[in-house]
C-alpha cells in the first residue's frame, strides 16, 4: 500500500503525529505532498481546543529520516495513480478534480453530517450535540464526502473543557493513523440530522459555549470503564 500525507511545507504537529502513528504500525512507505503555507495573524480565542500546530519537524526532515519522497502540491495530477490514499494532515483549498478523486481521506473533528465546518468541537458543545470524529472521503463540498466511520469522544463527569478537548484531538490523530482498521469496522453514529457547515466561532459565542459546558457535560457524561474488572485472577 502506498500512502501520501497531504500537508503544509512547514513544521506541523499533526503531520508528525500521524506519521509516527503509521510508523508504529509498520506502515513505512509514506510520502508527502506539500501545500504552501502562509501564517495568518493569530485570532483571539478563549478556548484553545487544539494544540499549537506549527511546531516540530518539517516534512522534509521526516522524509529524510524515513527515505520518503516529498512533492510540491502542484504535482498532484501526476501522483494520483501512484498512491492508494492521500491522508489530510493539513490543507488549504483543494481543486474539485483532486477532491473528488475518491482517494483523499480526512478525519473531521465532528460527527458528519450533523457537525460540519470549522471549530466543530466548540459548535457541538454549544449546540448540545454528541461529540466525536468522522473518517470520511473528501469531496468538493465541505465535510460532505462519504462517511466511512464515526468515533464518539467519551465525556466523563470530572472532565474540564481542556481535558475533553485534548482527548478529542488525541482521538482524531489515532483515527487517522489507524484508518485501515477503522474502515474495516465502519461503525457509524445513528440518527444524525444533517446541518450546514459552520464558520469560526466568535469570542461572543465562545463565552456562551464555555458557560454551557457544565450542563453539556452533565447531559452527555458516561461512566469511566472499570479497568480492574478486566484483570486476570
């Protein structure tokens, strides 16, 4: 199987995390397709629900250590037939022809089709919706490609917003790194009502989201698994 990570041409945390997850499973034949990245001005946010992404090794450094190849994004038409899948670790707008090729897989931080668009973690909490990640095939419409599997994020009664956000992000990385076994199982959340894609959450709405978190946690919390019950006698 040939894999190519679609990402930015700069240090990028998620890219290195996904690569490491694949490597731990023995998936070593991984290349990189790099989009140019221009850093934008920082936005004011109250809840930093994802770790700082632009840190760590650059893809060229990872490839140099692993023997992988690195290509500029403009080469994508010539690369389509070389790879079984392209995994999205970071991307700007993707041409419709490439997006619709059926080989690009993404993990969205919301349960598609109910939670689509930006700041999915925050919007799910604000709207009182179930929390989870979605493995899906990319297409030209925002977070509307074929759903391959859902992975709910468990919420516990002692979770803070920060702890829950960290668990949700860790599940996103795990799901993309383990996409083959996730696709094989294909578990999906039932009865999701489609909704329009969201934009970035404003600070004003963030205040409301943070204020509603305690009630949201009480509504959606589950019991922690009893790990002791599985110990051998």
